């Protein structure tokens, strides 16, 4: 039983951490268009939708992939009503990550071949994988602070292919 719990926790951390790492800058020199897109401002500038809300449903599609429907309670980008639904394809190691009723912030890219960046309530913040945004209680609060820092940078065009 102990090993099963450890394995499940490891998968959850790898799923969340892997998605976070995929969205992090990796360059060590000057920032070109591809690397600029991977800054928080670049990620948000290239997003089709950035919204916070509650998971209404999640339908399994393939191994670890889900079609998620979020009831929008706050829309950050594009400007529009703070209501309605947002559907996206997300990946998670465990189906419970997209449990109905869970509050979540989602950054949905324009390009279908890029992953959705999500910040969920009641999950540990990214720790050393993330940027220092100050003290936070969970991943959702971290995501809100991360987004607040990214939005001023995201006012221009999408760097890279978008």
C-alpha cells in the first residue's frame, strides 16, 4: 500500500512538473523568438484563452488526455464576459486532476500541438520548478500571481509562431 501511494504521488508530481517544465525558458544566452515565447509574458501573449473557473466535466480521450470543460468565472484573455464555458484538451497522470468542482486557472495556447498550462486548487505550488512569486498556499494562488506578473509583458504580439 505504501509503494502504491508513493507511485501515485510521483505520477502526479511528474504530470504537473512536466507540464510546468515544458512551459519554462531553456536558453542561457540571448532570447530569440522561440525562447521569448517561453517567458511568462510570451506564453500569455500566445494564448488563445486565459480563464479561471470550475471544472464542469472531463471526458477521457486517450492515455492521460482529457477533454475538459471549465465554467468560466473570470476571463483574463481575450477580453470578454466573465461567464460561459471554456473547453480544452489537457493531459494528467490521474483523472482526479480534472475532478468536477475543482477550481482551476487555464492558459490555452493557440497552437493545438502545445500543451495547456493549468494551475489547480489544493495542489502543491511548483516550488523550485516555478518562479518566485512570494508565499502561496496552493498552485491556483501561485498561478494567479504568476499571471499577474505575465499580463503586463503580454500586451504585444505573440513572439514565435504562436
